[in-house]
């Protein structure tokens, strides 16, 4: 794939903001390694958001996440989502 | 305050059209859940449904709507159940058009079961479809009002799964207040892509027929149906027609999460407490509960926690959603009708599909057909999406 | 029962109450859109981001009242369509993606009861909760329910409100049903229009109600409703309403009528305003907010301020000036599509 990791990461962040309708959040404000879910996270995403992210990955990146439990690990932070997209593309 | 009596029942579900058909399958422990053959959706291959085994055309035939082109399936189901209830209660034209006769119905889907038409109309793709005037939640109520010439109070409620339970509760309150003498109360919901896909997106549908109160339950099974009760005040009722009495009801909000019940079961507990208090009934006087029992991990667990908050020893309980699936807005009234069956015939129907009872609770759902047991007070629970919880208590006539 | 506080997000500056000092918006577009506040700050962003307009307006009007009146016990909401935009967005996903993997938020937000549910959630209200979807009578349903709750003696403060949003989708359906005008608004008072159809509006109006109070804004004394009436029914209902409240026709000093510019439906209002209550002042409100199913909630918001003696609203809403009497007994008479009719009796 020609897309660099940085480009992919930026694209992913833009989609996350759009799908989750994150108000007043710019892509550059989301750290690649900040926790996305749970009360310690800045964005405080919840279980409904995890389903939205599953849809986002499928529609925008053609990547399947088969169940929410698997999703929990993949969606820990932006880096882990990008890792998952990259490894799915390699397979 | 006027006492509130039930004089008519009408029901249509996957167990059949009419009281007799429903009662027979309840007694025989025969579920109505299976593969859908009328409902069109990608999910009919992978999921199970509690479908009413009549096409829209057949429903038009049996409800005297042969010439109609714009009645939604929700409305057709409503017509069937309403007619059965009104007929049993023997309401005359004069009764129906009195200012003191009202109607309170409910629906989650309304006419939105006509997915393609709605898509075209809402996006203004073409000329208006034949169903253009059928979509609103209240539309089926309006059709019933027109058919029966109802001039008194009217209402349509949508609190998701507790809707028709709230309709029964409001009807009883209006009669008690002296404002109405008679009320037709209930609700209707047809299978629809909107709700099937909605619940599927939330990942709470089971890929097998639902097994409420089973340790390995996987989620809910959607169903369709309609039910109506005729409530009448003490002042006007013909005592020979009385089937049961509505003596207690309570509504509360769980206020915890949009789609899960609080671990302490706050909403369900409050609703049951209010119903008992209003009914002047002690917890140990409840002989049977028709539980909300959807078959989701969360509901069944929190419902049992709710029972343990109220009852030292929970009474016999079952979930008839194991027969009909979750009929959404119609669930409250259909399950209340089944409560009245238990009161009338001193029997309790088995909860189906339980292989392993839930761990951590002493009480277990009833799994056998029980007859010859005195059921004097029956409780019906409906706990809706968004935390709207309602509990109603019925008393033997 | 008594109104002690209120809040509205309407196609006028009602939220910051600019209308009370004469800052009216003169609508000359086909849809009267609500003037929404900036919700950031009092609705948590994490929840606000998911809310469609109906939910935003409902929570935006209802939540501040809950925050100011911590002893509110129950929440009663009227909305015919709920979050119709979210609903159709979800439906569009169903069709466009052929029932493939879908996002749940639109579905969860679209159900009519999500407004009452989210107000309860945010306000931590575990009391009575209900949503009425009965078209043009849904708001009246909430009022009667509140009245019953007070009579039943277990509640002493309630939040009731009506919300309706307009989206392209809901507008399309109602337009195809012939409910709206097809020509742009004229500069004259559009209520004198000779064409069919109304102008579509939207909004949310919420009220804090109590059963008894020494200090209050106005009193909702009684109400009634009917579906598919004839003129005799309307007369009978009017007579019943007045007699059971010990009032004569002459006691009604003001009527607030739901004229909406649809020439087909004027006769009902003409009858009430010009024959039945020919000595009462006639006020209108739909030139301010347009037509939508629960707009009697907007009428009540305006009327409450009329009862406070607001002069600019008085002149803006006055259609027929028949006397100089102060407001004491007012009747809101409204119908939706001439199918669902209601009366709300409001007193000083």
C-alpha cells in the first residue's frame, strides 16, 4: 500500500471525528497513544462508540472486526487501530 | 374512585390470531418463534422471529379492510385485536362514540414497517407512495378511532417496550379519576427492517430463538403482534362480562443508560414497588409474574435482582417472550392478556428454552405447565429501552 | 395545576426571551426554523454529539428547568415524530447498505422516547416518565397526565414539554401529503392567505408544573380533546368545559387560536373566535412559529407571558381587538389538520 502510516493515521482520525461526531475536536488533538475508551480517557468513548468504530473500519477501510471483545483490544488507542488496519491489508 | 374491570381481550401474535389460538399454544408449550416467511429482510435467513402467520392480504380479509391500499401491517394487526376485544366486551355503537369512551394505543414502529415506501417518500425520490399517510406512530390509532367512531379521549404512547403497559396504566387512571367510563387500551407492532436492523446494530439479537432466564441466553428475538383490552368502570360495567380487575400499576425511570438497566435494578424495583403500594397488595400476595424476560444478558439478570429487592421468595414467574418473541410496544398488553388467562384458568404456562437456569439466583423460571393452582394476583412487567419501567397488577374477578 | 417556570426553543428568540422585548423574527422562508442556543456548556459534549435536533431541543429546554428545580419528580414529553432525521438516516443506511453492518446511534436517538429518557438520564430523575406521540394531541396528553398525577397525590412537581423537529425527511412527507404551502410567504399577515397549506415550524417548549402554589405564572384549569369532530361536537365540548368549570361564555376574555394560513381550516377558528366567543380578544401564534403537531405547547408558552402582562407579545399576537379587559380566563383552541382538536383553559 502506498499510503504512509502518517497519512493513514490522519485519515483514521478524521473518520473517527466524523463518525462519532466529536464536537470541537481536531485530528491533531488526538494523540496516537492516548486511551480512547473508559473514564481515564480524554474522549471517554463507550460501548455504542465501539460499534460505530467497527462500522467505520468496515466501510472506510474494508477491515472486519468480528466481535466487540476483539474490538476492545483493537480500539485501545489510535496506534492499535492503525496496526490492525495495516496487518489486515497485508493479509 | 371507580374500580377498573377488564371486559374484553383481543390478541394476535405468532401463536395465532385470537385468544383461543394463543391460549392453546401457551398450554401446550408450543413456541411461535421460527423462520419468518412473510417479513422480507436479509436477516430472515440468519435470525428467528415471532411472526404472525398471516400475510397483509389475509389480514385485510379478516379485518374487513379488503379495499384498503394504505393500511400498514401495524394497523392491520391492531384492527384484528381491537375488533376481538370490542366484540367480547359487547360494546355498542353508542358505547363507542360516547364522550366518556376513550382509546389509548401504542406502537414503536407505526407504519414505518413499509421500509421502501418510507425511503422513497422521505427522500422524495418519486411521487408519493400509497403508504404516504401511514407512517406516523399515531396513524393506526387514528384509523381505529375512525372505524369505531370514538369521540372521547385518545392517545398514542411510545415508550418502546413498556408502551402498551403504560397504555393500560393510563386507561385505568382515567377511569379511576372518573373522566372516562370505558377505554380501549393496547398496542401493535409489526416486524420491520427499522427495528430488526436497529437491534441488530446494537448487537442484542440472538442468533437462536431467545431463551429468557437461561444461563446461556444470547439476546432477544423480535416478534410482532397486537393486543387490546377493554377497561370499564365499576359504574357502567356489566358484571357478567368481567374477566379480571386492574388493581395496581407503577411506572419509574431507571435513568442509568440508554439501553441497559442499572445493576441495582432501580427502575424495575421502583415500578414494582409502586404497583404493589397502589394495589394495596403485599409482595407475598402476588401469585404469578409474567416477567419482561427478553432473553438478553442484562435484562434477565437485572429483573431477577429486582425480584430479590421486592420478594423474599419470588412467586412463580415465566417469560412468554419465549413463545412470541419481543413484540416491542405490544409486549405489555399481550403479556397482560396472558396474565388474565392465568387468572381465569388458574394455570401458568412454561417458560420455554431453558437448559440451564441462571446461576446466582435461588428463584428459577417456571418450566412446566401448571394447572389447578389458585392465581389471585398476577403481575406483568415491561421494562423499556431508555429505562422506562412499568409494572401492572391484575386481580381475579 | 400551575405553571411556575418555562423554557422554549422556538422559531423566535424565546430561549433568551428577546421576543419579550419585541425582537421578533419575521419569517419569509418556507420553513420556520428554531433558533437554537449553543448547547455546549450545559449538555455534556459526549452526549450532545449524538443528539439529533429533537433531542437537543428537548434536552436544551428541559434540562435547565430540572437544574433550577431539583425537586421535579417526573418527566412527560410529547413528540409526534421524535428524532425523524435520525430515523430516516438509519433507514437510509438500511437501504443504501442493504441491511449490512450499520451504526446504532441513529437508531437509538431516533425513537420518540429517547427525549424523555435522556432528560431523565441527565437529570437523574427516576420518577414517572412517559412519551406521547399522538400527533396534534400529544401535548394535551401530557397536560392531562400531569393533572391526573397531581390528583393522585403522589407528585408535587413535574416537567412537561412538547418537541417537534423538522428535517428534510419529515418535511418531504408532510409536503407530499399536501400540508404545506407551495408559494413563498407574502409580506402581509399570512393568516389572511387564500391558499391551502401552512408553513412548517418546529420547536420545544417545556413547563414546570405544580398542583398548588401561592406564586405562579398562570393556572392550567382544564382541557379537553376530540378527534374527527363535527361542529356540534365542538360546541358540546366547549359548553361542557365551561360548565364544569363554573364559567359562562362571557367569562372567556381571550381565545388563542391556531389559525395557520391554511384556508381550508379557518372555519373552525372563525366559528370559535367570531360566533362562540364573539366578545373575546383573539390571539394567534402560528405566524410566529409555523405549524407542527405539538405547537399548542408554543401557544401555552406565549400565553403564559401574556398573562404576565407582556405588551409587545400582546400586540404581536392580537388578531381581533374586542375589549380592554385584562387576561383572566383564556382558552387555547387548536387543531391539527382539522382532525384532532383541543381546548386548554388557562387562568390568571
